[in-house]
């Protein structure tokens, strides 16, 4: 009965999807014809985004680019700062927290303090402000800005989730696409993210045919690599294979993480919150109650790096309750030994603006630790 109701509601949304699709089509056409203006900048701007609502793994791919480029260049990230409790243009400093700039930008600044991290609703006006404040910058990474066409990025990376390809989806609210599938033609490269690490060459070929990239448009396949967990609270005993885990997270799709943790630990109990949820003191009390309910002494609490940024806003209460928290780090890995080809493509783009490297010098593939 529930499936029938959901099906009826979905098809009832079709007229709204058609109307929304028309509005987005006209908007994009006005940009294509030059009726709406977009600004291009004189330094390399790389956009990492998607056309699908929900998580496609943008953050680990931004981090991959940070690690690839920051050894040679002054890099900045610019995000909207989704879910932050502030407005306007802000640049992160050592005292900034997730509430001020959002969980993902806070994660970037925490992991890479040498990178400039900025947030703003309007990228078009934010980039000049960022360059005025930080004139030494060489490269700007735009986080989740593929559909924001006021800025014309020099290089667009479009991510699509292996489990929810944009080629098999429909425009909102009938589906989950922010704009039509044809928008993919604006990307220089397409990355199918969250692929199984053992994906076959045959499936790679099938997916490539399904996406049908344009001539000159490259396509890559990436997978999530789970790194070692690390403590967020002092004196937390490190878990082992006999530990029971309370997984606390507010992410779009926790199932892959749950499946991974089940291979590492005795039991995984999921306490799920909505995506980008900002935790309250009451939530911490709920987490404590769920943790206390686990009837063993060999137990701990695990969360994602994005959630950690929001949970640690309540570190005093967490410490008061002596809750042992660990974070699960993740990393991007390109499949089929194509990481070096992707690195070369990014390097060639940057060298169009900053031709200071020998043409035969390339970056080696970034491999998980």
C-alpha cells in the first residue's frame, strides 16, 4: 500500500517536474545565448559538482584535488557553506567552527589548514573578494557549483553516483535531477563515483556507453577507500574486531559505510539523522541513551568526518558524559589505474594559466594511505 501511495504521489508530481524543467531549460538557454552573463577569471577555476540532489562524493574529490595541487600552488576552496548559521562571504581562520561555515568547508580547513577556505552564497561576487583578501592564490576549487552558471569555470568535473546515474534519472520532483541530462555536456570530465572497488572492465564499458561522453570529454571511475578510524575524544580505547559500534551519522546514504563497518566490527548499530543535521544537546543525550543501551563494555561510537565537525560543537557535553567518539576517514581512489591520467589532465589545465612546470613533469597517482 505504501509503495502504491508513493507511486501515485510521484506521478502526481510530473506536471511540476515539467514546469520546473522548462524554467531550468530557459535559464540555461539564456546563458548559452549570452542573454544572461557569466564571468570568467584569469586564474584556474575548477568546479566539482553534480546535477543530482544528494551526495555523490564531492568532498573526497575536492580533497583529492587539494592533495594533488597544494604541493605546488596556493589553493582555495569556495563553497556555499550549506547548513551554516551565518550569511555572506567568510574566510575560515583557526578559530572558525562548522556552525559559521558549514561542515564540509570546516572539514577542509581542519584537514588542510594551509588551504584558504571560503564560503558565500554568490560565487560571482565571492571570487573577487577572495582574491582581494588573498592575492597570492593560484587556484580556486568550486565546491558544488556546476549549476551556478554566473561563474564560468575553466574546468568542470561532473560527478554521478554509480548507484544512481544521471542517465537513468529524471528532473525534480519526478526524479532527483536539478537540471536535464543534457547539462552533462558542459563538463570537461565525468566521474562515476562510489563504484565497487572490483568493478569489471566489461561494466566500465557498459557504463561508458550508457553515459555516452562527447568527443573530447573524458570519463573516469572512482571508488571510496575507507581509511583508519581516529579518536575525537581523549583516552578513548581503540576498538577491535570484538567491539560493538554505535554509528552516528547524518549523511545522505550511510548504507555503504554500514556494510564496511560490519566487516570490521562485531555489531553495528545505526543512529541516523537527516543529511547535514546540526546536532543539539538533546541529540547528544539521545546518543548517550543509545550508547548506554548497548549491553557490553567493549563498545564505542563512530561517526563520519562531516558529522564530527557538527558533533564536536558539543564537545563539552560529550566529554561530560565520557562518550568515546571516533571518526571514519575516507579517500577517493581512481579505478583501472587511471588516476595518473586524471592528474595529468588537471595539470595540463592548470599549466595553461601557470606554465611554470616542465612539460614532462607530471604528478604521480595519489594512492590511499
